[in-house]
C-alpha cells in the first residue's frame, strides 16, 4: 500500500467522523442540548441539525412528551393518627428543556420526592374519613403545589392522581362495624319517622271522620227538624180543613170523619196476622151508628136529606152495650 493510499484512507475516515459529529438527527418528541466546551449554547429541535464538529457536543437529551411518573407507595399518618398506605401517579411535561436539563440534577427523582413529601403534607392535615372520601381534593392540592414547585425546572405538571388510599386491616374491620351500626341507626330512625307519619295520618283520618260524622248528624238533625215542621204544618192544614168542613156540614160531618177513622183502625187491627183475639173497647152500636150517620150524610149531600129533614137531624141508632170482647172468625 502506498503512502498516498494511506493518506486518502485517513482523510476519508476523518471526513466520516467529522460528518458524524457535525450532523445530528433529533427524533420527534425530543429536544437535545448543545454544549460548547461544557457550556450550554442552544437546543436542537426534532429533525436534521448541524453542529460544529469537535467543538460542539450534544449535552442532554430531553423528552418533551407528557411523561407518567409513578409515585412509590408510602405510609402516611392522618390528622386523627390513622396510618394509610398511599401511592399515585404524576403526569408532567418538559416545557423548557434547558431548565429541565440544568436546573435540576435528577428530574424524575426530584419529582417523585416532591410528590411524596406533599402527599404527606396534604393528607396529614385531613382526617381519615376526609382522606378516604376526598381524593379529588387531595389531587387538586397536590397539583397546585407540584406545579408551582416545578416551574423553575421548566416542567408543567398536568395531573396528579391518587391511586390507592388503603387503611390497615384492623381499621377496615372497625370501619365496617361503624358503617353497619350507622346503617342500623338510620333504618331505626326511618322506621320511627314512618311510624310517626302513619300515626299522624291515622289521627288526621279519625279527626276528619269525626268531623264528617258530626256534620252528618247536624244535617240529619236539620232535615228531621224540617220534616217535623212540614208534618206539623200539614197536620195544621188538615185540622184547619177538617174544622172548616165541620163548620159547614155540622155534627154529622164530624161523625162521618170519626167513623171513617174508626173503621180503618179496626180493619188494621183485625188484619194483623199475629192476633187471634181482638178486644173491641167500644160499643158495636156506636160503630153501626157512625156508619149509618155517614151514609145519611152522603145521601144528604147527594140529593138532600131524607123525608125533608136536614143532615144535622139524621136519626141516631140506639146505644146498646155490646160484649166486651169479640172473636173474629178466621183470625
């Protein structure tokens, strides 16, 4: 091999090394820093970039995508001295690659330590019940704290999620007993309220029933009074009409009226199917005389009094005392 060939190969190798050192291809989602003699100069964006070979070098390769950082599980003591196991997730993104590369030595380690410290601080100010039910509050407080603390590092914390808040087993059993007792208490209170409401409804129903019954009795009494008043008015009108008729026809009309009532009453008494014996407390001749007088009155009213006598002078049948009792055949 000649000297010229060796020189050519050396120059070729030097050119390849120089090109490799001066041409840089940055992948998407990454930003590289450029250092000149150990000092930061600029950033290389995704794509093809050129630097000065042997003078500039690539410093830190920073991932500017959103990164998920697991927070290790740790034991935290609440304000009421209950110990719970807590872990979570932090979502962050590098906004300023230069700050993230040179303002903090270990970005992920610093974020994890900062998150763990703030979890202890936030949960330590809360009771156990608030810790178990207030995850959203814990997440919000951690997000505000971490985002403010990481701003000098050029990092933006997007979300903080608490994955697990787990109390010890003995505390879980106590909480289950407490929950059971609380549910039984609520059931007892609800049953008592239901019984109270039912008693009130029954009392209201009885009250309304008594009021309606009293109103019904009042209405019935008013109707009875009105009926008695109407009956009294009818009897008064009937008496007045009888009195007017008696005044016009005389004693014979009264005898006819009395005889008619007497006959109807006697018919009702005789037609009673439960009576086998009828006691007649009047004279039979009086009954016959009343009937005869009625017939005379009718004849007098139809064609004048018999033999020229007025109706008031109709003959009266003799009074013959009948037996005290009379048996009706077939009764």
